[in-house]
C-alpha cells in the first residue's frame, strides 16, 4: 500500500496538492481531484482518518432526515435513491447518516442539532416544502446541502427534482384523450412543493380541456391518506371515471377504496414514484417516474460540487417524467 509521499511522486505532484485534492478543496481543479482519487484507489492508499478530520476540522459525515412512523422510515423511493447516494459519497470519503424523524418532532430542530453541534459537513433534504424552514436555516449557516425537490425560496439552492407540473399535465391529457371527462385528482398536502405542482399540472390540463376541476381531494401522502381521499371523491353525486394520484402510496390506498364500491373496477387510476410493489397490486398500478439512471449518484455528485463551492445556480437538475404503463389506467370511461 502506497503512502502519501509515494502517491505524490507517482503523480508528479506535491504532497500538499495531493492531500488537498483528497480532502476535496476547491483550490485544486476538479480534473486533478479526480485524477488523484483514481490513483489513490488503484494504489490502495487510504488517508489516516483521525489526522484528516483534525486537519480539516470536518466530521466527514452527511446527514439526511427522513420522516418516520413505528416500523417505517421515510417514503420507499427516497431510500432507493439514498442507497446509490451513500455509495458515491463513500468513494469521496463521506459517510451518509440517516436520521429518522418521529411523527410530531421537528426536522428543523434535528438539522439545527447536526449543524450547530458541528456533527456533519453537509446535509441532504427530501420532501421539500414550498416555504421550507430547513432550507432557510442551512442557507443562513452557509452549510452545503442539496434538496430532493424544489422550493419557492428567493435564494437559489441546489436541487434534483422531477417535472411534476408537466408530468401530471400529460397524465391528465392522456385520460382526456381516452375519453374521460370526470378526471379526479388525489392530492398531497399543498404545503409540499411536489404536491402543489402536481395539482397545478392536473388543473391546467383540465382548464385547457374546458373541464371542471372540482374533483380534487387532499390527504396525507400515505396509503391511508389516499384511501380516505378516494372515498371522499367516490361519494360525490358525479364521481370520477379516472384518478390521477400524487403518489403511488396514495394510489394504492385509492385502489382499496375502489374495491369497496360498486363499479370501482371500472375507474382508471395512475400514481407517481414507480414503487416496486405497484407491479403486484390488483390491478397492477400504472405510474410515473423521473427519467434518468443513477439518480442517487447524481444527488451525491451535486452535493460534492456544492461542498467544493460551485454556485447553486449550476447545481440544479430538473428531470422529465415518463410513464410506466401497467393495467390500472386502461379502463374505458363509463357514460354518465
């Protein structure tokens, strides 16, 4: 195994440059940092972790807070993304810590403890709100972070997100093209950015088609929330013939509601997130998802670039939405 001096000699660089490259300092070019990391991996070189932390005064930890209930941590699709993210961060010498947030506790307070206690070097935020106190707090502290989802913050920040507005507009148009006119929307809580733009996508498509956008019910972004919201819509005198659901979890709850009413099997439904379990519902759940491969790696890469000091405006990714067609959206509308 090579030591730092031998690694520097093999690269024709100074020991200081190699050390700072491995520590991710922005005064070393991105190309040089990548070249040094690759050479270190090939040589089997690993810096002394304790000395490195003392030298840099860094914790070498990245934290992400996830909402949790007993026996359940966070929305499943976030966990899939974080798996790839953790692997990429580890290659850069950073460990990802998942901090469950029990119901009723404040994510902001947990962020505050991590940051003000100097326990982390950076943070990842998921399920952003339109006006997100976590974003404002991290901006005020100057700590690097990336969000999975946008906000309405007047100060730019790094993010990765799917174009929910365009996706739900297109999903509603598809139902309209199939002959549906009473197209309902099961919405998530409107303080969340994702839920707001998905509702706006549905509503804009209904407005463009000259259809009433009155078949909307809001619920928690869970199976139970979707179930209760679907029951609310299905009890109306003129119930929907198709449902566009803010998340797959809500759509799965709605499927249960459809099984409990006469004629429920004739109502079409689509979700969003492409949860693996959706392929095994009855009927199998048609859904939507963000395009792109290795989204977890992208998430981590944006964070590493934020740590290196790149401008927030250059660290924003908006991905198109694609359909995953199964069985649940194929039911033809029934005449009133």
